[in-house]
């Protein structure tokens, strides 16, 4: 199994990983303008990108997901709750769905809270064993923080859903499971995000202040100090939904 993490615009982290033996790979949360990096890394690894997954409709950057899927021939994937919201065809992902990519298995976990369509991706290298190796948490769980709950304009309701998603989907994973999130410090998608690009479930359970709170305290704390909304958020969301074209990339 190979794994690449790309630190990119707006403190975002994107990913490319897959099975070198079977020459197949998956791209996760590519940012518009980074498509060439994914194409080149896939060429270096001698793999074909079969799936391009956005963990949710992003509000802080223009997604490069659809354009990368078109260029690579891979399926562009979003959670099934985006049906009817987006203006293009996509591969709908369901909770508990498994994607097989050579010797790599990806289990989809629907984790609403940051947005209604948020998913986390639990990854197992089957040549290494049956236990998951790491989880891509998108904007649901960060190192040292959790995702902001207000983007759908229902912050209390979404914070409550986020508490359930964390408890029911992520915190029951083995402590040694590695975490790779969608952002590091500098992002406005959460308050108090660490600059460290990787952690584990066990470390976050011990040190992430949001994960030790009971439900009511969690919802109160998460809705008390919400970061300023991303600049150009409305334009980005409209573009990522396919309602309007994204602006040209400036190189």
C-alpha cells in the first residue's frame, strides 16, 4: 500500500493512496488546481485512479474532485444525501459501504455534524491484516479539535449530530487507529486545530478537549466560539454544488 498526504491551500490536506500491486488508487478531497499533482503522483506509482472522493461539499475551497475524476477516468463520489442538491451525476456512497481497491479496503462511515453529507473513510490494508490502519476524518474530527457545526445554519442541531457521529462511529475504533484529517491549523473549519498532520484515536480520546465532554457541554462549547465563515463561502458552495462554474485557476 502506498500513501501520500498533500498539504495545500487554506491549510487543507488531500490524499492519494492505493494498491501498488494491483495498480489502482483513490484520491480524497483534491483541491482545484492540484489535479496535476495527483496525475503525476499516480504516474510515479504506476496506478490508475479509480475513485475520487470528496468527504463533503466543501465551503472553504473549490473542489478539484470532478475535474480530477474527468481527467483520470475515476468515479467521482459523494455521500448519497447529496442527491438532489448537486447539479451533476456522481457515484453515491452509503453508510457501511465497502470500496475494494486492490488489496486496500475502504469502509464508508456517514458522520453528519460538520455538514449533513460528511463521511469518514476507514482504510484497511488487507495484506497487513484485517484491522483498519487509519481513518480519513475529513472535517468531522481534527487533531485537537472537531468540525464547526454552523455551515447548514442549524448549529445546535448539527453539533448534536456531530456528538453522535464521533461517539458512534469514530471513538469505538481501536486506539492505535491513525487519524488523517482534512485540515491543520490555519483552517476556519474548526476552532483550535493542531498544526500536526496526523494523530491516533487513542491520543485524541486522551487529549482532544472536545472528546471528553458530555453531550450538553459539547454542544454548548462547540456553538459558543464559532470561527468566522470562510471568505467567498457562498461562491465556493455554489461552484462545488455545480450551480455555478468555478473561477479559473491562477497558476
